[in-house]
C-alpha cells in the first residue's frame, strides 16, 4: 500500500460520553494522516438505534474539535454515518452468499449446545452443506476455511496467527437480514477506501475475521495496528462505571487541550529520550506506529494533572486570563457579576498562574477578592486559630500596626514580622491566622500581595470580623 494515499478512520459509536481511550485512538490516527499527507475519516457507527442519541454525536464532534481533530482541517473527511450504508452491507452479504462464501443457518444456541454437549464450544458447522435459503430467523454465517492459518500482520503486535480450524463460522447477518458489526465495519472501510485500520486491541479478534472478509469481498486488507489497552492504577482496563474516562469531564474541569493531547499521545508511545512535553507538530514529526508499545498503558491522573500545570505555567499572562474566563462568570463564579473587577483579577493572575493545576481552581484562589466576606473553611479556621499561636494577639496587634504601615506588600510583610516577633513567632506561624481571617483558607495566593490587592478598608474589616468571631 505504499503507493496508495493514506486514509485512516476513527469510528466511534454515539452511545455515551467520549472516552479518553477513543480520544487517544483518534489522535494516533490524526497523527498518521497528518504525517503522511493523508486523510482522516470520521465515521459515526450509529446502527444501535436503541442507544444512539444525536447529542452524543454532537458531543463526539465537539470533543474531537477540542483536541484539534477538527472538521475545519483539509485532512478531515466526514462525518459519515454507518446507518446510511446499510444497502451496501446487505449487498455484501448477498454477494458472499452467492459466491459460496457464506450460508444460511437456522440453529439456535440451544441446538448447538445439545449437539456439542457444552455451552463453551463454538458453532459446529451443522448447516454448512444443508443448502438453506434466506428466510426470517435464519442467520448468515461466513464459511471459514477448514485448514491453514489466518495471519494478521500488525504494525504494533507483529505477526499474529489464528488457526482456521479454531475459528468458527461466524455470523455476518442476523435472522432479519441486518448486518453485524464485523461485516458492516469491513464494508464501510472498503467503501471509504481505508488503507490503515488503527484501533484498540480489543478489536484484534475482529481483525482475524475481517482479514478473511476483505479478500472475499474483492478488496485487499488494510494495514492493521491495534493499540494497547489503557488501564487504571490497579492495572484494570478503564471503565466508565469505575473510572473518570469522559474527555468532556476533563475539559469542563479546566484541563488545557494541548496538555491533554500531549498526555494522550504518550499512552503507548514515546518520542525517545527523556522528553515528554512536546508541541503537536514535533510529535507528528516523530510519531511512527511501529514505535508504539504493545504493553498496556497506565492512565495516570496525577501525571496528567502535573502536565496540565506545566502547560498552564507556560501560557502568557494574557492567555491565562482569557482561558480562566469561564470560571470567572456566572453560574460558576460564587460572586455577583457586579463585584468582579477585571483589573484586580489581572493583577492577581500572575500570582495564581503558578499555583493552579487546572483552570477550575482559579475560582477558589481568587474568590476572597470579589466576595463581600471570605468563605471560611472550618478546618482551616480551627487549625489557624489554635490558642497556642496567639491568634487573638496576632490579629489585634497586626490590625493596630496597619494604621501606620504603607500599603505595599513589602511593608505589610514587615509589619506582620514585627508583630510575630513580639510573641516569639516566626512569620510562617504569625501569618496563618491573618491569612484565614482575610481569605478563609490556610493556603492560597501570596499573602501580602493579596492584602495589597484587597485594599486597606476590606482587610481591616476582615481582621475585625475575625476577632469578633473568636469572641
């Protein structure tokens, strides 16, 4: 296929939120297409009418667009919908029957079990030579060769052999004539001139069947590449029921698209050396399917979070401010829109940028600047206001000093150092009750820069309120 233009495809089903494993597959396909100057085909496999919903299709397209697999690119083709190809699926089934490559079967599962004496044995070929014609309730089975070895040459897994005598005659169309996935998928790939099938390893058994179907339908099989399974920290395959797997969830939490793309590309592949943080163009230049590891890939949320933090710190302040926008507005932000001051946030942004790992954390980092009074975290209050650190004396002493201090971060720091020294406390201990009194929490933005931004009247009012709360 070296002389054939590369055409890859991504074929999700619109039955739920977009899985990070699907996003990884899409990106690997996109990288192959982009590097080869080929085409990326999006095919929505929407034949499960009971579970398909239009909003899931819209969600797939939106999530792909977020990670850069976009309909606006000249290498993007589609979306196509599998349901629109049913006439071709039925025609392919009819051709296979007419050519003697498939036959009709009226056996039930119970019939097979009764003949084989086991529910674990596969189909026994009972109807192979009965010459049944199409009729309601009769499935169409592909006639698997009796002898030899079916070989799937996989770019990632190498030569994978499937002895033909161990493969049962598999069903390609149901009793009502509707095609099964294994046939529909192969027909779609042939119709759309797909040259490389790059997908998860759970489809390797389907590749064994489709390796037989393609030539039976008069087409040359594609290049196969089955990607390693993605697992959680317990080495279990990521599950929608157990793990956080929806790409949209990460997007809505404030992960940057470029960080997510970078991390997903490293699930089973690496650029070599110690490099991990790379721009997309560099990853495309280096990416090769033959370098993908066949071992399972660990989806490490902590590492993804660290990646995201590094990408956030790499933004310009202006870009950071813009990207924080959704978390500074209703209904996410806890303050009234009229209380938000963009100029104050612009001053706080450089302080916050080094402290947030996901953009959604910006709200809690700056809420004290825009709320009438801080939202106290009770555990923080209890810890900071413990009597052994003289919280009342620190707060009242600091309040008195603020009357004469210049309102700059350096002067505010010096004033608190002096108050702490009077009580035998270093700055770290002395500032704890002040931070909680003013911000509501024990951790956050640099304290003295925060006090400067908040302004003298509000700081004094909050210190007085904290003293009153102490009783």
